[in-house]
C-alpha cells in the first residue's frame, strides 16, 4: 500500500503529486485499470508476452548503448 506523510509546510497539491508518483512506481494504478474488466487467459498470456518483449528490447538497446560508449572511450567509433 502506497503511503506518504505530508511534510511540514507542504501544500496538499504537492503531497497529492508525491502520492500519485508513489502509486505509479508501485504499479497499483495500472493493476486497478487492468482488473477493471475481466481479462481472458489468452489475452493475459498475449499481454505478458508483449511486456516481456518490450523489456527484452529495452535491455538490448541499453546494452548496445553501453558498448558504443565503451568504444568511444577507447578511441574507436
């Protein structure tokens, strides 16, 4: 459960913004949206496969960027 304490001299708007950010990080909002309607098992499998592919591509892109950075440091292109 996401929980924040309002800091001294903090406006309600700032506290609400921090709370929303905390909910976003914890994944509560996305889960609530997903559970709003029934999701067939086949749809769930498809969604999970798509999410895994996105994570894999993100990891590959990050690795490529790191390799390019190391090449630049060594003086190559």
